[in-house]
C-alpha cells in the first residue's frame, strides 16, 4: 500500500512541475511536456496515462464481480509536429490498445485499433487539407476529448457503437467571416476504426461527411468545460451529416465485427446520419446539447436490423439515434468541476425499448486536466432490455489522470 501511495504522490509532483502547454493543433492529447524546435520546425512529444477503480451495483441474482476492480483507461504516446512550410503531422498511438490486443490475440476491437491519429495536414491554402487517420468531423461529443471532462467515457450516443468516431480519408476545412463560420467536408473509407483490419470494403464506395458551424465570437475550441472562465458569452451552433452506400456485390459481405454492437456502424445498404449541436460557455458555466439521428436502408430484406418485421411494417427503413445534454461548472476557487449529463437513445425503432442514462461527474484538478482525480457515477434510468440488457443498476468510477 505504501508503494501505491508513493507512486501516486510522485505522479502528482511530476505533473505539477511539468507546466505543460496546451496546443491549438493537438488531437486527443491536451498538453505537451517536451518540445523540440529547429527554426520554423516544431515537434512536441506528449501523452497520457490514466486508470480508475470501478464498482457496479449488480442486480439481484448477479454474482459476477469481475468489473469490480482496477482498470487502466489510457496509455498513450503522441507525436505532433509543424514544419516551416505549413505542414502539420501527428502520430497518436495507444500503447494500451496494442498491448491488450497482443495479450488477448484479438486485433479486431473496432473501438481500439491502436492508432488514434496518423495524418498529414497542409495549411498553406485558404482550404486546409488533411489526409490520413483521425477523428471525423461529426458529432460534438465524439470530437470533444473526454479526458478534458470529469467523465471517464463518451456518452452511449457518440461513443462509437452507433457510428464510427475515426476513419482513414481526406478532410477539407475552411473558415469564413473571421472564423465565425467553419466548414468541414471529407471522404473516408467508411469502415471506421476497422479500416486497419479490413481496409476498403467490396462496395468500393466512400462515406461522405460534412459539418458547418457558426460561432458567435470566432472559432471555439472543442472543449466541454469553461476553464478559462470567459467574460464574454461563447456560443457555437453546428449542423452535420454523413452518408454511405455500402451495398455489397453478390457473394460479398462486410467484416463480421465491422457493424459493431448494434449492427449500425457499417451496413450492407444505405445509411444516412444527421444531427446538430449547440455549445454555450460563460464565466465557468457551460452546457452542450447534441442530437444524432440515423436512417438505414439495408439491401437485404431479411437483414436482422428489420427484426423480423414485414416490408409493409418497416417500409425498408430502420431509424435510430437520440440526444445528449450536459451542464457543467468549473469552480476555480476549489479546483473543482461538476458535471451532469442526460441522454436518451433508441438504437432501433423496430425493436421495442430505448435507453435513458443520467451520469454525474466530479473532477479535482491538481494541475488542470493534466493532473486530475475524476469521479463518475452512471445511472441507467431506463435500460433497453431487448437491445442492450444490463446486469447492474449503477456504476462508479474513481481514478487519476496525468497528461504530459
């Protein structure tokens, strides 16, 4: 026990003395401790390590306590560079994902392929050009880094089970009216995190994504918490959409795990996702609202997504999606952040049931979110017993995170 306490104290002291600097062009890593510069060229080396204790309140009759114990959340290394001739590049690797895949001999986890970013970007034109693997410009909760919040995970709506969060492809973006309007558009493999497992699918088509934002006072960072305690109200309103037609040629199928937990991430057919989000920040208070809806049209009338319903009932269409809303307050005097999040998600309108969650979070910041203790309690107010039956009625996670 003494060794554990000594390690925790040492980690806190190291993080407090590092004085990490935040980077405007960083991906998931919030800070960089080491910076190398050669004239106009800059290389930053950073990463993060985090873990927590998890405890689940099990339903009556449940005896499997395997989730009650330690869990490691992050073990990342991030290389982020800029050149004098307007190029930016990033290689963000989760060593934890790589080691876990090797230990279980399972490299097919769609949420954890090992890479979180591997791209090259050019900003020498009015339109920025990015090519490679990175987060997709869709869904506010997916774009925002969860490690910059008191929460230990994304919401069910935008955590990667309904649609992919990352993919390989080409992204273009530009800003208008002094950054009040920001536009994103791109073409991607459509296989999401499974790109490294399967590459392109047999349809030979792309997934197309677009996002348009209006920011009241110029472009805003993708942050949930108002740590800067802005003295002028900040507002961002956005609309986004994504479309793919992955109808497979005769005799071809999509990789067995690519469709994901609910069979929605990639389908043999057409899939349209659309939504919008609003972010407001002022003097430490912040709130975010996001809605994401999906319309799926499988090519096979016997597709399991139809849940055995007739064509007269389903009309050849499955609808899914929902909304998530959170409210947050950064109490600077006591180095604390408080968060409440509510979400309502229906993963298939042809299957009875939907899920409603309430999540409460608290963070005690020793050095911002670069050194922070986080506490999260998730309550399934209503479980979707047909699509996602649960064995517990509450889940607590308490742990520590260091970003360097």
